[in-house]
C-alpha cells in the first residue's frame, strides 16, 4: 500500500503532502495540470503573509488559531529543506490615513477585545519611525503586531520541487485529471497528458489505494451545457458532489522592484473598501495586493484594480512612484460558502480544499491533519468504515474537522 498513493494538485499543499509521504517511506504519484514551476497556481501568485491577527476581522477564530500554531510549525518545516527559504517573524504594522481612522480604531478595539492574550502595540509617530523610518514619515500612528510574519512563497515552491525531484516520486506534470471514481477498495483516476505541443494524449485510467485531491479550484464540478450535459452526467462529471459548494475567489497582486523603498516588515493599510498589503521580499522586491473579487475570471488585471493598488502603495511610500512593475498577476483561490478549509473523506479519496486566502497561513496544520489521516488509513487498510468520531483524537481536530 505504501507504493500506491496519488496526490492530485502540485500547489503548496500538494507538494507539502508529497514530500511528507516520501519521508515516511511512501512512493507517491503526483499529478498536476501545470508544469513543475507552478506559475499558473494560486500558490505562486500569493504573498505568503503569516499574519493571523491581521486577518482576524475577516475570518473565524479557528483560522486565527491555526495561523498562530502554524507560525510555530513553519520554522521546523523549513529547517528540513536543503534549500534556504526566506522566513521572517519580525511582526507586521497596521496604518491608516487620517480620513480612514474609523476602520483603524475598529480593528484595534476588535483585537484587544477578542485576542487579549496576543500583543498589540499602539505606536506614536516617533515609535513608528523607530521601527520603520520610511513609514514613520508618512503616518502619525500605527499598530504593531509583533507575532506576525511572512515567507517567500516562490522560494518555498522551488525548494519543495527540488526535494521531490531528488526523491523517489512519479511526478506527472502537464497532466489533466478527467475523472475520479472512489470505491471501497480503490480509487480510479482517469488523466491525460498534454506534454506534446499542447495536444491531448490518450486518456489513462489508473487505480490507487488512496488519492489525496488538492486541486483547489480545479476540483470544482464541471457545469455542462446543451449537448454535453447528458454525456458528462453519464461519466459522473456533472453530478452533485461533496465539492459542489466550492467556488473561486479572484485575487490580484503586483510584484514591484523599488530599490528606493526601505520597508522591512509587512505593512497593511486600512481602507474602507480594501486592506492593502505591502510585503517586502528582499533586495528591493515587494508584493503588493488587496483585491478580493467573487469571480472565477482568469483574465489579466483590470485598469481599475491596477490604479487602486498602485495609488494606495504610493500613498504609503512615494518611492513606489519610481518602482518597476516586474509582474502583475491574477489568480483564483478556492473557497467554500463559509470560507472554511475542509478535509473530506470519500471512501479512498481525501479532498483537501477551500483554503481560500489562508493557504500559507494554515498549511502546516492542514498537513498535520492529513498525515494523521494517512497513518490511520495505513493502520486500518482504508478509511471507509470510519466516521468523524474516529478523528477526534487528532491533534488539530478542534481547529480543522474531518468529515465524510
């Protein structure tokens, strides 16, 4: 059984699970529609902020707690990689312009009321300038969250790919999964390779003892129309599934090169319509983003979004006016209607999805839960006869439940 596990989706979670499996002696098969660089993934487009308190007003308490726990786990995880990955835990700073003080004060009151066990330091102009001189010149006050952090998502994806390629793993990149059929004894996956000039090759069906589906928005059920409907229903593609509630939420981010901007910590700008983040990635490079659009549109960034993001960044630091636009990205993140991550067991298939905009924030906790599931699967020859009560003893089940 150790040689017959498949992971579908080679984004952040898929790579973490695949590497964990190889280190436990498994020889997994990793299947992904992208190439190994993951340029078309939500994980590549992310800013990788590890700021649970910064997200606290826009998510449930269990997400905040998972984020706090993951901040402890990330250094341990990164220390096992051969390649260095930038990780920083020097805190984050919240600021706002004078006209937006209402949101700023509301945030401060909310954190003090709901998370009094965590530090929140109100800074005057001099204190702000001591921490971030370039920001202190533009704002009279700020809120310092000393526990917050960030990492370099692209370095991490590259480091994980390097370890996987060096390990005993079958990585089927540029391969599209057409169908998953889960039974009590095995799960069948039908997939096609598009390696040769983008031309689809013959569909292959393969059986696995366990399949872990981490495709994100790629796992959304297909909505057929017209003449295709009957054929797709007959193949089981268009039926209602445990992922029928999955939706896409579009995010947009700039990568800027601004050598004249000296910001060393993540900065969040409070605003009535959005929270801008500026994440320094070293050597004058910054990730700047904010948009959250209920859409599965993968078209390039709009003029409106571009103007709003760049204008807001310029209002934080005038040095961004001379920044070079290295890249602008739009990508869709997977979310369920309650914006909660879910681990769903369906016979010999485990769906890990709905991480929304919190993928890097909570990934180590998600990985720990999946590892416990795999251990239970191996000890019991499957998970078909299990239910939610069998997972209650898992370390993080109080934060991230597992359902059938």
